């Protein structure tokens, strides 16, 4: 299944111009989401995320599974809960660093912060 996702992802990354068929590219995107969902039935969501990040499908993973992070009724077990909490913290920390929020706090008076 991982091989199928990897090959499909490679085709998707070529883009619709290289494949010369935008409908085909859209179908690839839908198929990747279907395959990610199937893969999640066999391995944990954290491993699916790691795999998708490695092959360049992090954005697709977040678009497809991201709504589950906000709905605890969709979580399968405690491990998935821990994964979503960790991932949200990790992404938020990255966004704060990228936007320079931490450096702005350091330049202010400690009491004010």
C-alpha cells in the first residue's frame, strides 16, 4: 500500500501540466486520500503522518485527516488523541517561531509578558 501511495504521490507532484490532464490529477488526489484512509486501518495515524511527511504529502494528510483533530468523537483510541495533541502543539510552535512571536516577547519587559 505504501508503494502505491508513493507512486501515486510522484504522479501527483508532476502536476497537471506534466500529465496533460487536470481531471487525472484530481482523480489522483482523491485516490491518495482513499489510500491514506486504508493505510490508517493497518498502522497508526502517527505512522501514516510520518510516511506522508517523508514522501511530500504532509499537506494532503492535514487536509484529509485534519478535521479529526478537532472532533474527539472520531478518535479511535488514546494513542490517536496523544498524536493529535502532539501534532497541534508541534505545528503551533513552528508557526510561532516562524512568525517571530517568541522574539517579540523577549524584547518586552518580563512583567509585561
